């Protein structure tokens, strides 16, 4: 047994010696303080981690206050008009993939209202009141529609509206605890993961509300993402009947697959022994899958799977510190760069590296707290990042990803990272 | 009256039931807070703040059987919040070699305890919380992530780095110990 192993085994006992267990002398005073506070009613809390049921009963449409959405649509058009020339100068990728113009930031406020933020100046607006009961907004790839992920405590439909609030549609079925919602390349379908009879499954629903299907993969799913060709990239249990739990897929028999959008043609790309990925992100040209490998001795490393040639390789990145971890990584909209989180001894940062590898650049401030979140702007030139700073406060930044260093903090406090609307893209051509 | 019934009563506003629940858990949570914060006064503030939040927010707990994990989460996050609000940096303690090897068991344990104390003080609060949850509460990484409401990978990273700090600290103390090879290449 090594010195470290001996020491590690003794840590629980040592901790008890460092901090003996005893009822603290402030206990009675603490109870007096708690008694002075009133309890918040249960209905005032957003529900989390709810057990999920799926019903197949489609719902009828309801009226919707579309006027605020008109304001949203007009603002988005103004923004798009100002950036059309920029889009035209970018490398061409099959629509709706590739860089787009930056639209508005969308999020659901704590009171249930749907809110927008103009990233150019931080101007906020309410686009739908909380009384409408809409969920978390998730814009389509072409930026013309919004899917709302339900947050209610009872099964509820996924609502889809036009960007102006028109054509409100309920997807077939009612759902709770929807995860990983992803629009298909043609925005005609939406794939998401839910729990069905105790097991995580992929549901694909037509965006027009006509039907929904649970994909029959005969195994538990951890994550799914649409590839540009319409197939699904899937992290799932390697064998039928096995589990790939959401808690920690890297310690379970989870493998990497692709499948047809109806669940047929399941093809294993990487076995559970070969694959210990925390997530998967397809390149916008459809030739690669990016994931973060987490294996003993190689914790948090960027890997790329070649969908064309079938090979897998560690992304060659220069300049990493001696000790570091990565957890999440995404291709930029044009596929030229990769955004990732860099955990290192001297302070954590978001970072960007060319998608072929090479030197990386740290972007934005050092993380001030736990679990910041970030994602690419539609134009691929910046990154939207939210840094929790303690309690319920946070900082929202638009970080420059091109190296000019012109980061901008938005003076708005949001409860989570907003979705960034893409504009100026034609879908399904 | 079992714990579940106490939780249900407390959710309906029975503060006496909440007081019984608090009595069941406060000692261990106070100890955990002292391990994370390494300061008695801060630990008191964190535990008091956490229990106030627990009392106020108890109606939001959907599963009464998850009360202890839910309470632990509140206290752990309260500890981290307090340190961030105070702008505390980990107390830098120089890990010098201890005074000679000792053949006395009690002396050896004392040295290990002091070493652990020094290591905990060296860790930033985020990592310290992860280490305490892992070794004091014997939680697995997914449970740690859920407790702190951080992504799984973040919890993995923080624990992994904490282990690295520990190994380095031990290497400073024990010249015969070979730490993990540095310079992991991308």
C-alpha cells in the first residue's frame, strides 16, 4: 500500500478528529431564528427532478397573446438585416448549419415569464407573461420558431410557437423532466430524452404536433443529438437491457451509436470499453463527433470521432498545463473552432481551440464560482457565458472568441444561460 | 414517530417537528461545515443559514425520504456561498516536512491529522466541499454533483484536482513517495 493509499483510507477518521461531532452550542438559538421565518408555499417553487410519465393524448391548441411576440420578431428582423452581409462572407455549410446572425437571448424568468435580452445593449423585454404557463424557450435552428420545455409538476405538452407567437402547437404527448431537446436539421422534428417506465428513452415528436414516437432501441439512453444528415448520434447502454444512467455514464457500460431518425439502423461506433464520454457534439459539416473522454489516467480529454473514416483520435492541443481537466466541449457554428471548459490549478476558464487542434486561448474572466455555463453565439465569433457568483446572483458575458479580447458584460441577471436565437438562415434547402 | 412523518409534519408548518429533525442532523452537518470552512464562526453562520433555508423551503421538497440529502445540499452550498461572499482565499499553509519520522502511533496519527488540516486549508472552497462530501459523507461523485448542483464533470474535475493536491502534499512530506507523473499531454 502506498503512502497516499494509506493516507486516503484514513481520511474519514481524520476528518472526525478534526471536527468532532457534537450538537453545537448555537443550536437553540438557531431554532429560535428559524421559527421567526415563515415557510414559502409549495406552489411558489419550480419543480425539479420529477418522476416522468408519458401520455399519448394530444392536446387542443389554446389562444396565445401574440402581440408581444410581434415585437420580438421585429427586433430579430432588425438585427438580422444588419448582419446579412457578414453571413454571406462565411464558409458555406448546408443550411441551417453554419454561422448565422445573432438574434435575441431568450430565457424563462423565475416568475415563469418569457423574457428576451438584446445582447447588443442588454435591453430586456417581457415577451410572454408567466400566466401563460410556457416552459423554457428553445429556438429552432432557423430561428423562426420556439419550443418550450415544460417545467410543471404534472405532465404537460411541449408547446411550439412561431417566433411571433403565431401558430401555437402542442407536440403529441405530455411530458415531465424533458432533457436534451434538439431540433432536427429541417426543424420538422424534435428529439428529447425522457424517462419511460423507469428507463431513459428517446422520443421524437413532429413539430407540427401530428405524432410522437418513442424510439425502440431496447436499451437505456443517456444523450442524443441530431447529425446534419438527420441521423441521431446517441450515447446509450451497449447491450439491450443494460442501463446507462444519467448519474455517471463514464462508469457504466455506455457506448456511442448512430441511428436513423426513427431508431432503426442502430450502429455502434465506439464500444463501452472504448468510450467513456461525458457528452457528444456533431460538427456542422456532419463529418465528426466531438466528445470529452473521461477515463482513469486521462480524465477530461478532447476526442474526435471521424464519421467518414471511422477513426477516433485525441485532439492535438498545444500549451495545456501539466494538470488539467475538460468536461464539456462544442463545435462552433462554422465548425472551425471548439469551445471547452478548462479546469486547471491556477483557476478555471472557458477556452477555444481550432477544431483541427493547435494552440488554445483562454477567453473571459477566471471563473468566480461554481458551474458556469456557456455556448457559442450564432455568428461563431463570440461565446455567451454565465458565471454564478454566489447565492442566486450571476454575471452574463459575451466573450470574444476571435482573440481581440473585447469581452462585454451584460448588465442583466438571468437564472440560467439563455438560448441565443439564430436569424438569417433558411432551413431545409 | 419516524423521520418521514416528521418531515411531512414540518412541511405543514409544525416547527416542533422541524426542531426534532434538526436535532438529528445538526451535529454532523456542523462538523462538515467546520471541515469545509475551517472556521467555527463561519461554520455557525453557514449552518444557521442553511437551516433557515431548510425551514422556509421545506414545502418544496417533493420526496420526504430525501430530506437528509436535501438538507446536506443546502448546508454545503451555504458554506460555499459564505466563503465567496467574504472573498476568502484558502489559507496558504506551507507544507514543510514534519519533524522526523516517529515510531509512536499516536504521534503518527497527529501528524496525519495536521497534514489533512493543512491540505484542506490549501484547497479552494469548491474543492474542499467536494473532498468533504466524498470522504466525510462517503458520497459517490454523482451524488456530490447533485448535492452541490454542479455538472457531473465539474465534480469529477474538482475531486481529481483535490487528489492531486493531496498527493503533492504527501510527496513534500514523504521523500520516498513517487507522485503521479506530471505533464499529461493533450
